[in-house]
C-alpha cells in the first residue's frame, strides 16, 4: 500500500507540473480554441483518469491506460500546432518551417 501511495503521489505531482506547463504555454501562444485553464484541466482529467485506472484496476490493459494518459497532451499539441501555423492552405512543395523569403527570387 505504501508503494502505491508513493507512486500515486509522484504521478500526481508530475501531472500538476505538466498542467502548469500547458497553462503557461497556452497563455503564451494564445490558443484559438478554449482557454489556457480549459487545456490544463483537460490534461489533469485525462491523466488523472489514467492514473486512477492504473492504481485501482489491477487488470486494466496497459495500452488503454497509456492512450488515456496521452489523450490530453496530444489534443493540446494538435490545437497548439493549428494555432501557430494558422489556416494557410497547404503547399505540398514546401515544408511549414521554410521561410516565405526563400521563394522570392528578387532578393
């Protein structure tokens, strides 16, 4: 029981730290959908559900627990990427990280 308590407490601290980082990054980037507190709460809920499942259901399949744990951060990263790169039409001849000035032959 003591090992479970220590592991659960350590995981809860990691989730709280990750939620603080997501909140800070969402406020800095200015995500289009939702607020920073909403994204931090989503991370806490999905990670907390995964932690609770792993601790209370010993026969829970590990892949399902990992998918549940990764759901919140993955959704946030997808929304962040969409906010940063905008709604520009896709250009299959260029990488998104290339600058616009590289196409300009006048310079």
